[in-house]
C-alpha cells in the first residue's frame, strides 16, 4: 500500500503557470459540472417525490444561490458540450464526477472544486450530496452524512495526491450482508475498476469493522491507504474525484451501462480469496462424486426449525451436507472458501443467500420463499442476480402449514390467507410479520423433488 506524503502548498501557485486558454477551458469545465449536477438533481427530486417523502428529498439535494446565472454561463460556453457528462443522472445513487482539482476537508464535510478564473464568485454555487446509493430511501439516507460541494478560486493543501479519489459512505444499510454487497462492494467495483488500483478511497461514516471485513476486496481495488476523512483536520487535494458510487440493480451489473459483468466480478472474488473451483461438479463425469449441499441457517428469524430432518433427507439422496450460519464477525475469506467448495446452496430468503457470489459457475441456488407474498422481492434480490452470475436457480414456496405463523394465527386470518392485505399497511408491517417473526418447518416430503431436480441439473 502506498502512502501519500504530506506536502504543504497552494493550488494558487500551481495555477499561475497556466495560460489564459487553459484557464478558460477549466472555467467552462467547472461550470458544466455544476450545471449538470443542478439538472440531474431536479430530475432526482421529481423521482424522489414520487417514491418517498418531500423531506427526504430536501435533505439530499443541492441548493443554488443563482441557478439562472449558472445556466446563462453554461449556454455561453462553447467548450461545455464536450465535457457535459461530468455528472450522471443516476436514478438510485448519488453520483458525480469532478474532473478538476478538488480539495477535501473532513472536519467540515466540504468538497471544494478548485479552478482559477471560473467567472463565478467563490461560494456563489454550492450543493449538498449524500454519497450513498438508495437515495430514494429515507431510512438509509438518515444514516448518511451530507457533504457540501462548493466552488473556490484556490485552496491550501496539507496533502496532495496525484491519483483520483472516490468518496463514499459506509452508512446507510451497511452491516446487512446483502446491502454490503449490493449497495457497496459491487458499486465500488463498478466505479473503481477503471483505475486499475490507481485510485484512493475516501470514506465517510466510517465503520472500522467494515473496512476490516472487506479489506481483501478493498486492497485489490486500490493500491493506496484508505482515508477515513470525517475527523481529518488536514485538507486532502486530488486531481479529480468521484463522489458516490455507480449502482445498477440488486446484486448485479447492467452490461448496457458498463464494460464489466458479474462474471468479471466473480472472477475478481476468486482471485481475491484464492478460490479453487471455477465450475460446479458434473456428476456424469464420475458417478462416485457426491455433490456438496450448503444449507444457510439463521438463528433469530426465518430459521429452519427441523434442520436435522432436512439434513438426513438430503444425505439420503446422495448429498454431502454442510451447514453454515455466518454472522457479522465471521471471516469473509472463510465464508468464501466454504461456499466455493459447494455445488448447491439453499436457504430461506435473506442476506445469507448473498454468499452465492462465491459459488462456482453452474452451481445451483435454492431459495426458500416464506409466507408473505414476497415473490417480487425474492425475484429481484436473488433469482435475477443468480442467473446473471451464471448459476442455476430453483425456488420453493412454502405452504401455510410450514410457517410458524400458523401457530399464532388461525388459518382464516388475513395474515395467513391474504398477505397482500398486510402489504397495504406498508413495508414495515410486511417486514415485521413475514421476515422478522416467521420461521420455517420444511415439509421434507414436499421439498424432496426440489433437491432431486438439483441433482438432475448437476448431471447436465
């Protein structure tokens, strides 16, 4: 890991050597950045109002003192069009590229765009941004620090770095294994891979355990020490900066938006954790081989209450059965190695299924969908990502008699017979009843054909 050497200087001295032409181009560039951010924000506010509260939108987006002046300056610039894509309108994530000298002050949560002769008075233009995905989710954004982005003629630097930076938040829903990958790891991979390690990560809302857990991945995406910026009194300066992360969809990469794919990401994980298996077993190659079945177990909710019976039935079909109950303190390298050694992974809908990212190609994912009419959620979170990862997907929807809820409510209760009526009460009600307070007693006789189907697929 390379460390940045402290060097006290002023961007003002550096800029005095520039020609008037370069200064003019920088001015056009900075103006285009800010105007594009303004434009994208207005679209985002409209999008947010349709999905969340007005208050959440007001907390997330930028404010301008003179937007009319800004638009006029952009329209007058002949150079702005070629650099107009500096900031992207991302429907889910707060994301912006600043391709010009940037100074970052952690203790004031300020990002200053440094450009001489912008034609805009210092402090005339400013906005706020929360560098996390799921910008429409007020609950997530309440856990993310706001950063002020301003324009300044110059800024004193305590430390100058020669590589770009990516500033992102470890707040939001981090700590949930699904969101760790979907909201942070995969978006960070998409955003940073273009730099081939020549980029520095600047984290806000830091959680030391998160850095420790994902250190292997972080170290293979950046050759530089991570800057925990929030309490820093020094001013860090960079030649350019990305604020926020690119996000495509749950546990996935949209290849229409990126040259990368989930195949690339999974190969990256195999290299990072030295995983041995690239492909799942093909039983036809050797009839003596027994496929390994990994059952993801849970302790608090959505747990199997008859795991021993499930294990015996699976073993009778020819599986070598492994159970695993990973938690926030479990070594990710250990989890990756265990999952990669298996051919079939099964579990009740939940964050544990995220570990399918470590499975070998052509392995099988079996999602047990609990009571609650959460079919669309199950599809978006795990079915579609599994297929994008070149895995085979099977699904088993439990009956009411297999749910622990049947012991709390009568069969004709709306919670049992009409879960969609609960959906009308909002997500909190759905989560509380069907995700936080439900366990599963699997009907092994009814489930047996699903495991036989998985065996059949492993013969192909």
